[in-house]
């Protein structure tokens, strides 16, 4: 979608809005020096570590690492998608969205299907209020009226055409019912209701629209649970039951409690655990997890204590590995065998469950317990097996402190020193100047202080064949064509870029410089890049010289590099040298 709204429009939007106003209207800001601060709206804290720079039009939280421009802030805070955010900003600034009708509003697609689902939901709710058997069942399970309302619980009548008749009676079109997976066609080309004699759990998307249903049989029968099939508006692999309701109950979702079924979510909510959610009849997928992690950084998984529960927990771990980062906490609760949250809460009470949550096993502990089967005295064979099993798993974790420590633990267990993946990526949580390569420093400085571009113009460094040079050149061109740019508008141009995250991190690195020092630092970094480039080639040629396999041309280059170092090379010769280096292997 991002590509479809003209980039120029987005850039001018960012130049006209003020991030300070935008954030201040949602999270009151306090001025300190050049910047504004507040307690971070994206994590819990008592002292402010959330900082907004009016110059850069960028925000950054030193506590949780969240950062971005006005668009990113609105997307994260108002929970809007990109197009919705652009529309909101454009509206506020009175700038009409160019060629708006060319951008299909995803939210307005399939209006008929959403409407059908909403009508069906009302029908089921109404049926529940009139059906003694269903009401008794929920009463017996201890479901209060308020919870019924919050989760829009309903009942599908014990009839082949209850829903069909309702739609026909109201003269609603029944064709979309099939598309929604609510009716099916039998051999005789007769339609019949899919959900019959079941408690209905409506599944809502993040906007609160009903996109699917889960149905539980009231007494005996198969299958115990029945879910809506995949439809154009319902995707089981990413929709999370209870997420919408949890977000309604909590402005900031401190944690998500992931359980197995609809009834678990309902019972937990009944006991005040309104952060409970569940996947629908499938094991948790990576897209479920990413969706949940958009709203909270703490996930507690609740499983049965039997083998199936352990297996499910392990599957969750496998899906979680690529998403792990510092600041994310994943925990596991295992209920006593044969119990689910419902039976546990009813027999042991709320406090006991709270206690389980407080003492949940953290991810790393569960991981190593499972991998070593609690056996710390491993034989050589076991150590070798552990190494080969664990390494591929750990390699899935992105570079972060957790990964480093997991690798250290493995090393301690097996005694094998294996070089981890290059950890050159900068941790999102701790942007530090230390340890950033000169090239990244140059890119970071240019992003934060675009006015430095004049120092780079026609600089000989731009021709060097070096990692990151392409990005630096591109950034420079970007600044030259948009003289009014700031960090926010520059970053926006990279939203769909492969290096967006890296650039975002460089945009918030604190270089601890005053304005004057910034210019000097930039100059120094450029020379450092140049020097180390020459130095590498010089070393290579020196080795060839010693081994006696240097060509005449290479020897000439080597001598010129020596001269360059002593500042004895004329400007023209320097250009010639650079040209020769380009062709050198
Ligand atoms: Zn924060």
C-alpha cells in the first residue's frame, strides 16, 4: 500500500506537520533543552525516557527502543495502518489526498461480508437470550452477563435453517452467507446452517469487526469445537481470539496470556484476567505472535502439564525464536495434568492462578530444561548432539543480548567455542556510539544532520568500493534533491527499504556532539573511512611484494599509496590513483 500514495505527498505532509504537537496532544510533553520528554507511552515507566526532537522531527525511547517519525508514532499509538495514518494526517492539515479513489480502502472492501457477520452475530446473541438450555449451560460454567456482552456470546439454534430463515425473513441477501462460511450446500442443492446447537464465540479483528465464529457443542457430540472456514475476511493463522477484547480492557497491554480455547479465554476474563487470548484450533503461528507483539512485549503461554502441552510449548518456542529481542519476555505456565484454566480456577481460585503466573518459567529456562532434559552432566556424545541441535535454533534469533547469553550458555554446557554469527547489527534497545563502524557513523550523522551533506559533496570517498557506500551515496542524493529535508522525511523515504530498521537505529544513535563538533566528527569519520580503505589495499599489496608476486602496475599503486599517506600526492594523481584502485581486485 505504501507505494501507492505519491512519495512527494508523504514528504510534504511530514514537512508540514509538527511531531511535537502530534505527540503532545496524545502524551503531554515537557520541554528540556532542545528536546521534549515524557513517560513512554509504549512501555511502563516512572521516569521519562521518551524523547522527541523538534529538529529531527523524530522520537526515541531510551527505555524500550521505540522510535520513528510522526507517521510511525500515529501508527503505533493510534493503532492505525499506514494508509489510515496518512489520511488522518492529511485530514488534520487540510491537504486532500491526491487521487484518493485510486487507493482502494482495504477497510471498505467486502462491506457486505462484514455486515453479514455483524447481522449473524446479532442473531446468535438474540437466540442465546431466548434459549434456556444455552443460558443454563453458560450459567453452569459461571459466565456472567457482563462477560457475555463483552465477548458477544451467542447461541446457534438446534435447527438446519435458523440463520437462513432469519436472513430470508428480514429480506437480506443470503448469497454472502455462503462466502462467510455460515451456510453450506448439500447434495440436493439445499442450503443449511453450518453452526447448529452450539455456543457461539464471535472472533473479532483489531477493529472489532466480527470476522469469524467459533462454536462449542453444548453437551455431547462431535466435533466439540467448530470454527468458521477461511474466508476473504477471516484468516485463522493470524487472527487471535480475545485480542480485541483485551485491547479494549487495557489501554496499555502489559502482558498477553495465551491459552488454548475459547472457553479458557472466557473463564479467565470472568476471573479478571482480561488479557487472555487464544488461537483458533491451530497451534500458535509466527503471525499470531507478531500480531500480539505489536501490542505487548510480555507473553505468558498457559499449557496443560501433560506431554501434549509440553509439545505445544516447544512449538511456540520455535515460532518465537525469530521474533526474540531484548526487552521481550516470554513465560510458560504448565497446569497440573488433566486441568485446564477453567477447572483450575474453579478448584484452586484466582490467587493460585495469579501465583502460577508470577512463578512462570521463563523462556530461557524452559529452553535449556527441554534441551538438556535437566541433565547438566552430559557425556561427550550428548554434548555433541546438543551442540548440533541447538546451534540452528539459536541462529534464528536476531542479534541481541539474549542471543549472546544463550550462546554463552551453550558454550558452558558443551565446552565448544563456536563463532556466533557476526553480531555487527546494532541492538535496537541500546543505541550506542561505541562499536559502530565508521561507515555507519557517517550514515547516522548524515541522517541526523542532513546539513552535513555539503561536506560530502564531490568527496573522493564517494567513489570507493565499500560496504555501505551505495547507501551513503543514495542518502546524499536524497538530501540534495530535497533541501528542506529532516530526519523524519529522510527516514520516510526508506520505509519499504531493506535497511529501514538499520537506518532507524542509526537515526537515533546519540553521537554526544555539539553542533560544531558534529561537523568535525563527520570530517574525521570520512577520513577514517578513506584511510582504512587505502590501508587495506596497501597491506594486500605489501604482502604480494614480500611474496614476490606483485605486478608492475600494482607496485606503482603501492608506491602512490605511500606517497598519499605522506600527503605527497597531487590532487590529479590522487584521482588517477582512485580510478586505478577501482579496477584493482
Ligand atoms: Zn519506551
